[in-house]
């Protein structure tokens, strides 16, 4: 039982997964907050390039 308790071979993968999940939530939240403000800018750029 002690060997199983002290085995930390998958620990780093779990930590990286948690960090990646938190980063994804932050990125999605940021896009949701500023996405509507950036859409007109990108539309203007696309219109300028298509002319």
C-alpha cells in the first residue's frame, strides 16, 4: 500500500493538464469579453484587403 501511495509517476501530467485547463478558461473568457470589440476591426481589415 505504501508503494502505491508514494508513486507519483502521473503527477506531472495531471498538473500540466490542470494548468492547461485554467489557461483555456482564461483565454475563452478574454475572447468573450473583447471579441465583440475586435470584430469590427477585423471586418474593416478584411474589407480593405478584398478591395
